[in-house]
C-alpha cells in the first residue's frame, strides 16, 4: 500500500471517530450551554442591556447551527448516514441554513463587540449610542440582509453521484463553487479582523475607564444614588465586556486556523489531483470544519470561568432559586 493510501486510511478513521465520539459530546454540551446562556441572558435585569440582545441572538444562532451543521455532519461522517444526499430539497435546505447561520453567529458577535466599544467609551455621547432600539434594528436588518444574500445557496446546491452507493450534497462545480470558496476566505479573514479590532478597542476603553473619575452632582443625596447606579451599571457592562472578549479570544485561533486552510484550498484549487488526493482533502476539510465550530459550542463554559456573576446566576438555575 502506498504512502498516500496509508495517509488516506488514517484520515478516514480519524474523521469518523472525531465526529462519532467528539461530535456527539459537543452536540450535548453545546445544546446545554446554549440553553443555559439563553436562560441567563433573557432574565429581566440583563435583557434590558443592548449587549444581551446580541448575545441572545448569538446563542439562538449557535443552537440552530449545532443541529444543522454539527448534528448532520456527525450523522454523515461519523455514522455514514446522510439523508440530504438522497433528497434534493433537503440538500438545498441544509446547505442554505448551514451557510446562513455560519455567518449569523459571528455577525452577532461583531455587533456585541461594537456595542462594548460604545458602552466602554469615556465619551458620554458615545456611550448613549448603545441603545436597545439600535440593538433590535441591527439584529433584524442584518438578519434579513444575510437571509437574502445567501439565497444563492438554494439555487446552486447540487447532489453529486460518485457511484451507485456514494452521493454528496454540496455546491455545483464551476462559478458557484468558486464563488463560495472565495466568499468563505474573505468572510473568515474579515470576521477575524473585525473581532480582533473591536476586542482590542474595548479592552483599551476598559483600561481608560479605570482612570476616569465620575464627577459628583450638586446634590449630595443624589450623588450617592447616582454613583451607586453608575457603579452597578459599570460593573454589569464590564462583566458583559469580559464575557465577550473571552468569546473573541476563543474564536480567534480556530477562525485563523480555518481561514489559513481555506486560503490553501483556493491556492491549490487549480492543481490536478488524483482521487486519493481529493479524498484526503475532503477529510481535512471535515476535520477543519469540526475545529472551526468549537467556539460556538463551548462559550457557556468559558463564561463560567471568566465571570463571577455568571457563575452566581448559573448556581441559582441549578438550585432552582
């Protein structure tokens, strides 16, 4: 057996066990994490904060993505069962929802990053721009835009029959596949860049705020009340900023890894490859796709690590308080 055949056999076993065991575990912990996040962020006190609206949208998107992408891929790669490869309508629906929610999750995270930049600004006028109205409009308008933008996935979906027993649901070869390839590269690089920029900007603002002292009001009694409110609000905003920054930190290395792989794919796409090489590339794509989705499944548990108030709220849920 040749070296490439050995490598292919090892990769096939690796991707099968990766999805069968690790994929199944991530589905469970990802589902539980999204539900717990939604319970906490939809609490009355938090849902009045614009950032919570973005984080609620982010977790709803992650929940859908888990079952449309990870669950279906686990069935396909881990258990060799892919109903979308036998039904054209199901194939189109799966591809469309996968690419849609693959952009919606980071889109909501970017909106939350922008909100943290606004709310941690030392300029009062800039802080006032962070409003519930803006958060609802940004989520609704952005979601509608991405829903319409990805209509091409429904049109260009195709079932490729490799043999009487092997079929694959993906985009049509030619212009649709080329467009999707370049779009994926640009999307990963742009999302990664924006998250790093706004994340660092928010950190800079938080450090600056520590050096800013709140000016007292003319009324002594009002000053005490206002300063308590300010401290309470600032604490809440700092905690949400820390949660968001941790999400960005976790997202960045996985996104960078996936973006690098996509760039490699685009560079080598014109090279003529053998069937074995194509299968090896397919295995690597599945493995990198699996890794790229990890930040969407574990953010609840990173929130527990970074935020004491989040841990307190989680404890109340567990104890049914």
